[in-house]
C-alpha cells in the first residue's frame, strides 16, 4: 500500500487570519493527503523544524500580512540549511502579481 502524501500547512508571521489555510488543509485532506496544520503565528524556524520532525513531503505557507517576500524564502532557506531542501514548498494568501516570479 502506498503511503499518503504528508503536507504541513503553516501560517508564518503575525498574520492571524487562517480561514484560507484551513480551507486548503481540508481540501488536501479530502483529496487523501495527511495534513498537519500548525496554527497561526509560527516562526520560519518553527515551521522548518516541524516539517522535518514530521517528515512531510510538502510545506504550504499562507500569508495575508504582506510579509511573504521575507517569510517564505526564510522557510525555504532553513529547510535547505537543515538538509531538507528537497521538500516542496508552496505558498498563497495575498500575493501581489509583481511578487510572483515568472
């Protein structure tokens, strides 16, 4: 039997609005994935450490505060520094089009 894809959903920074993250977590769970939701106001260090401890395949980040350009790369860098650079990271929230790489 194949194991389920494990996904960590996290809210980095001070943003306290988590409805979208919960909707994504539920949708991924409904699609058959194992989802771990960390809750709001997580530091990049907490997110990276939890992702590694839980052995997830992917990390989903949600940010509505405008701090995504700082927080998302920090999580990716910490995962790389800790030897987990092969983990897929995706993000969402309020991301202006100018901030999305081509």
